[in-house]
């Protein structure tokens, strides 16, 4: 039997063509709505459009599958920088505090992104029906990765976006296409990381459960022993796996949650710096100001003033 040889040039041309088609759809559905994230008629799907490189997005990112369709971007996780451009995609598999920077965008050629929220229950259901559940030696896997997209996965995204033009088809066809996207991710080169999101008892899932606790109780004092016990790991093993998934220690993760919430309180609720520091669990105002400046590049008052006038 002859083996089919795929010409890489033709493959790249097809990906470029699909990206252009998806870019046209996103442009049409975000025209006149300004910059930012735009919810679509499909519950899990959002489009992002940014017309300048000055956009800095900071916050805790939920598990997502996101395709960069046009422009360039950088994501900062702890001290790691992930750079990616058109025809690449990012998967975040656990809640992670991220900073994102648009590095290529203009009003004529805006940054365009396709973002699908991942559902671990749907993923788990699919895993049980495929061979993706085959147990393999479990390695420590980062909770964020960037890969180059292929035509099959990009075609799924394109077909999902096209459903917005026939809204009557969305209730029946959207779940099927989303399920196909999950399947393509599970069988991709990053399939191990995706599989661990929804595999009961995997190190990543146990760390994800601890992260949920940290998000709910981030203002409370942190005891590594308690978190390790919840994860059913020794303290040293827990620390190792937590850092492998998030790129930071539990203490660093908790600190970022505190500072992000303090910033939100000052910006959205007009809380002053000392009040916000106390609410998120800081006892020392000077320590709060020092750590806030280190994370956001300016003391609290100056940073909030800049955000309000930007």
C-alpha cells in the first residue's frame, strides 16, 4: 500500500487560508463592538479583538483553548514567558494567574483571538469512550502550553464559528463540534496534558482541586501540610507537583491571588490601599505596597490612577 506524503507547503497554505477565513468571521462578529472579549451565542465561545499593542490583561485564567488568529501575544506565567502568533494555540488546563500582552496589533490589522472555555466533565466523558484513557507513566505536566495548530483542529474551530450565522443550528451542532475539538486536543502532541485535566486521581487534577481551595480561601494563612494532605501527597511531593503544574510555589500562587483581588477592590469598589490589603490577608501595609509594586510595576495608588486614566 502506498503511503500518502503530505506536502508541508500545501499544509501551511491550507492553514493560512483557514486562518484568513476565521479572521474574517471574527472581524464581522466583533465589528463596532470595540476592543476586548466578546461573548457569542455559543455559551463556551468568546472572540477577542484588540487594536493596539498597549493592552495588558492580568487575572486568573480559567481552563481554556485559545487560537491566535491574527497578531502576536505574550503570556507571562510566574517568570516564564510564552510567545505565540497566528496559527498557534494556547491551552490552560488549571486556573492560573496570568499576565497577557498583545505585541502585534493595529486598527487596520487588529489582534484576533478565538477562545473556548474547557469543560472537564465533557472531557472526562470523552476520555472514557476513547483509547485516550490508556494509562501511561504520568509525568509532571505544566498547566499551560502553546502549540502550532493543524488543519483538523482549525477546521473544527472554523465550523464552530460559522454556526453563528445559522443560530438555529447551534443547540444541536455546537456540542458536537466542541466534542470534536476535545477529541482533536486529546489526540494531539499535547494529548497527555489535556488528558490529565479530566483523569480522576491524576497529579494535575489533584493539584487543580487544591487550586480551587486556594482561590476560595486565599486570604487565610497557608499551611503546606494541609494542602498536601488534601492532595494525598507528602509535603515535598506536593510542592514539586504544584510547581510543575503552575511554575510557582503555593505561597507565590497565593500571593498573586491576593494582589489581583486587592487591585480589583481598589479599581472596582474604590477601596483604599490599606483597606484592600487587610481584606486580602495582609497585616503589613508596607509589605503589601512592596509586593504590589513588584508585581504591577508601581505602588497601589499610582497604579490605580494610571488604570483609571488609561
